[in-house]
């Protein structure tokens, strides 16, 4: 089960005119929606889902002979209505708008073709149903792309003044499943720092990749440790002298300071970092 989920909704638009010719025009590339989240893949398994919720076109074809709307009456059954639409389609010129899909860098495949006619004005047509799906939305894979092309059925292609304005809405989800973090620890590097009394001394600089730190008071005086130069005798981490005080640290990545009490001492140890 995903520990976290990201969700976003976006739109896309494309104007198609005679200048676009009859080649396939990419109108949607699902992979582009996820690009900004690619850096999360270093820490998470990404479960990607993509939903095309709407796709429509504003159609205006003044270069074609105007076709009337079919005569459809309430008493007609489904077959009669289809027959009435086909009469108009067959007797007046039309142009095809074909939908294509592909996965990644693969070849385009045909999904469906809509036949468009001049209705004397701009007409908006929904394409999701029935050309892409019979459902309320179209499920796409994260590597899918959608394209369009103009098809000449013998009446020509888009002419002067013709246009098809495509607009779509989509939604995508990303489930974030944390990856097990396996980090390699590098070589333990030895160090030894003399710690004077009365004055704080930094014996370790900050290390964001610090995996583990060992520190031992090998001198003859008490030593006190803190994370900044304000370390003082009697506060912080106490290291007893002559190897009696040891520090084993796996979480502190900042710098470390020390001060000796009464006389000088020495902190020796090993530090290793993640690589």
C-alpha cells in the first residue's frame, strides 16, 4: 500500500489548421506530466496512474459546403436516428479527424476516426465518448501518447479558414512507496585532537554523510563535549580521562567541540561516512 499519494489536474490545447498538413500531430504525452517527479525515484517506487477525463474539439470548416443537421424526431428508434445522420454524411462533404496512440517511442496505432462537416458555425464535439472510450474517462499508461491526423476521404483536407481547436483535461496520481535504504559505509578514518583547558576546541567538523563516530578521552583530564563553541565544563557530554570516557554517535552530523577541565587532554577516535 502506498505511504503517500500525489495528485494533480491539468489541461492541454492544440489548434489544428491547414498548415499542419496530414501528418500525425502529438497532442498529449503522458510521460511529460510525471517528469518533475522523477527525482523521487531515488527514494520511492513510483506507482503512476493517468486519466484522460475530457477531450473535445471546436470545429469550424467554412471551406466545405454547409451540411444540414439531420432530421431527428422523438418517435424515431436508434436505427432511424443513425440512418438520418448517415443521409447527411453521405450527401455532403466531410473530412476525417483520426485519433492515434503509441507507447513510448513505439509506432502509432489507430484508435478511431471522426467525420466532420461544416454546420455553418463553430460546433463543439466531445471526443472521449465514443471515439476513445465508452466510459466517462480514458485510462492511459504513464508512457502513452495521443495524436491526431487529418484524413482525406475524397473531399479534401482542411482549407483556408478551417480550424479544429482541441482541448482536454486530465488527472494523474503518483503513489509513493518508500524504498529500503541500503547505504554503504566507507573506511573509518582515525583522528586525534589535543584539547586544552579553559578554551573550547572543535575536534570534528560538520559531516552530513557521517555514518558513525567513535571518540575516546585518551588524556589525563576530564573532557566535556557539545555541538558548538559554547561548550563549558560541567555541561554537555562527559568523557572521563585515560580511556574511561567513550562516545559512539550515529545520528549527530554537525560539528563537535570539546573543553578540558583542569589540564590538557586528548580526544582520539575514528569517523566513517556514507559513500
